[in-house]
C-alpha cells in the first residue's frame, strides 16, 4: 500500500510500515499544502492512505467517494516514541484498507497513558459517512 505521512509526523515513523511504500510529505514533494489540497495531491500521486495526527481533518474534509483513506493517530504527544505504540493497531487497520477497498475509510487510533502504562485500542473506525460523534 502507498502510505503518506503528514508533515506533522516524525519521519522516523516511516520505518514502521514494513512491506508498504511509505513516504513523508517532504520526500513526496507535498510539503506545505493545506489539508484539502494535500488530500487531492496525495490521490494524484497514487497514495492510498494518509496518516496524520491532525484531529480536525475528518471534520474539515469530506472523504466520501475519495480514493484515499485516512488514519488519525492520537497519543499523549506527537513524539515518535508515543506514536510507535500505536503501530500495531495501525498495521491491523491495514487489513481493511486493501488497495482495492480503499476510499472513504477513516480510523482514529488512540492509546491513553495512565499511571505509566499504555492502554487502549482503536477508538473508532468506519466509513467517513458514519463518523462517530464526540
């Protein structure tokens, strides 16, 4: 799967996508684009999935009918170590994001830290038309 990491994500996270073609926005030449323009440019470049920590994209952009899927990571911080904890859940989500089934999917993956222990699972997943209310 062709994966694009939003520029707000540490470039070191790309090494966690073993077996996938993962690029950062900078490497793909998509640095500095606003969310809507970024989604369109990523689609044009053949990316099937955008991974971000921007919690607002699902509410600002209509993903219905788009060929690109979205994974929103939510962790204690945006530091690489905190994002790496989410990778098992991200890679499990890929099972439902096969290239021929991509489009209009969004996932919010979260891990909460309590008392020094990490706990949690995917908060919600599904088609963009069926977004969960906060």
